[in-house]
């Protein structure tokens, strides 16, 4: 029964948007579900100590992560707001991770979790596509100076970027399921359909960061997976030739890469403000929610470089860069432990990828389901990191939980918790 409640949580991660108060304490539906599951699991299984032991060296990394976030809460300019972020983005994802490692034991459990995440991508994508077809919802966004605003899909979220941030890593996990189920006709068709719909959704959202992140994740899979390595390499060569030979493509890529368009210029302005804020306390940072509270003092107003017309005085909750956000909110120690988490994840993932195979990367064929899953998990983090160069794919209820679910799957595979039965 508990595994099904965990599956339900994974299927409704966007439910964090349903907000209310309990005895004056702000809560979300997602938070309540996580806390209920953890408390009931703790009472029923009484295996907290054993589950923490299963985390191995991860328990120390996670402990340091929680200690740093706790310190960041107390140095924040607004303790109440910081406490809400601390419980939602740091404590609750770890509580769910602990329950996850305890409950996910068999291949069927793994498939339930993956299918729950993929199902969430399905309804988010269908929602976004229906917004386009039936002309409801979405948002209008200025993409070019002195040009009309452009419509962008948002799905169940208030902003189009939120849709791209959520779908990106799940799209890559879905692609892994396509590979794993390539010999099962119905599942192959179902996963392929969801993959195409999800790609269409992030295109409708005009989320260039998500598109770039997904592309990086798919290339990562293609270059490591033996059967597709040659074709991936050929496709990359063709793509580079198209960019080089076609002026339109070349100019577009150059503008995007050098942040010359409106979105890019706004991001550069935001990053400059974030760097100025970091310089005020580069060691400790400014605490949880400190960026949003303090950045108006450091972010310059943005003017049209040609007409010098004021374009934007808007500030954002986070600086559209994952690494700057971590440095601002958690200080240098927080950024360092995050990089250690990423290093440990890829070290563990690659070790498990080649475990018992005694194969070099050039010979890896990935016929076993677990190895396909590990490769997809690695690629999903690649997607998050690449998207994190231009956005903040962690500091959100659903994104922080999704991040630690990916970590949890890898931990389970390390300890052979997930069997092929």
C-alpha cells in the first residue's frame, strides 16, 4: 500500500501549487502527502536507522547538505520565508528519499515510479498542447525588442519556464524507457507517443533551456549507447555542417550562444546583479530566499541598448543560473557540496554502468534493463545541469523532489535493491 502512495506522489508533483494553511503554517498538498507518507512509514516499518545505513556514503553527503541549508536558513534576511524554503526544498525531498530507498525493492516498484513520473509528463504535455489547440491559458512573452509579445504554453504551471524545467529530465527518462521496451510493441508505442508529446510541449513553451538540456541528454545517451553511437556522431556532424553553411542557422546559434537576444540580455543583466550580490558575502552567501529579498539593491535596470528605453525593472526569485543560485542562497560551502553530490552521482552511475560487465565504453551495448536505466538517469542529470546554465532547475518543490528521486534510483541500483524479478 505504501509503495502506491509513493507512486501517487510521484505522479502529482505539480500538486505543490495547491496551497493552504494549517494552524497558520503555509503548506502545499504535495508537502502534506510527503509528510503523511513519512510519518506512517516510520510508525509502520520503524526502519529509519537501517534505511539510512543503506545510503552508504551518501548519508554523510546528505547530512552536510542539510546542515548547510539549515545554517543558510538562519542567516537569511527573513527567517519565516527561509524556513518555508528549507522544509520544502531540502527537508521534505530527503524525507521522501529515505522512504523511497526503503520501499523500492523490486523491478515492478521501479517501473511504477518511472511510469508515475512519465504519466505526469503526459498530462502536463497534453495540457500544454490543448492550450494551443483550444486557445486557453498560457502566457504572453516579449522575445524581441519592439516586437509584439509571443504566446507560450505553460501547461498546469503559471509560467512556461516551469513547464520546461519539469519536463526536461523526464523526457530523457522516457527515452530510456523507449530503449528498454523496444521489443515490447505496446509499451514502445506508448512511451514514444509521450516522448513526442513532451517534446512538442517544451517547444510550445519556447523553453530554449529545456530544449538544449534535453538535446544534451539525448546526445549523451547516443554517444554512450553502442548501437546508436555511429548515427549520433553522424547526426552531430550534419548538424554542425548545417549551422556552418546556412547563414540563418549560424546567426541564430551565434545570437543564442552569445546572449544577444532579449532573453539573453536580460539574463546577463540578472547574472551581473547576482555576482554583485555574491561579492557582499562570497563565503556564507545571503541565506535562503536572500536573493529575492536583496537583489533589488544590486540588479541594474535594463535599458534597450539602441533606444535606451527602459525595458525591465523586474527581479526574479532566483538568478536564472543554478550555480549562481546555490552560491547566493547556500554560500560557497553549499555550491561545493552540490558539486560533490554531482561528482558522486556520476562516479556511482558510471561504476554501476560497467559493473560486472568488464567492458570499456567503446564496447558497451546496454542490453540489460538496469544499465539502460542508469544511462537514462545519468543523462537526466546532464539535462538538469545544462538547463541549469540558464535557469534554476532545483529551487522549486517539484524540481527538488525530482532531483533526489533520480539520486535515489541510482542508490537503489548500487545496493541491488531493484531486482529483475
